[in-house]
C-alpha cells in the first residue's frame, strides 16, 4: 500500500485486525436486546419464552390489522379517484 502512496502496511494491518476483533452487529444487537425487557421479562427468567411469544403474537396481530386497514384505505381511495376521474366523460 505504501508503494501507491497509501498508509504504511502496518497501520492498515492493525486497523483491519482491530475491526476483525470488534463486536459484530449481530453480537451488538443480541447484547442490546438482552438488556431490553419485553413486558418486564429478561432472558434467562423462568417464563421469558412464553412472555416473548405472547409479545410477538400480539405484535404480529397489530401489524396485520394495520396492513389490512391500509389496504382498505388504498382500495377506497382508488375507487373514489376512479369515480371522479371519469365523471365528466
């Protein structure tokens, strides 16, 4: 690298080595999530799996409902715009 006017090889090597030894995004996410209680439950507690499962089920139901509502709004908006777009023809 030095031949091309870049940083000395040792500096580049140390930087790459430092990055390779750092926490991955996956690890960082797992660490963060392990500190974030879901409905007051933390990993390792006796009922944690059922608490998380209940949360995920409720979350997915809400997402499904919101998606359905958005589809209905889109459908009605298209129907209304079609009705008025061709009213003068």
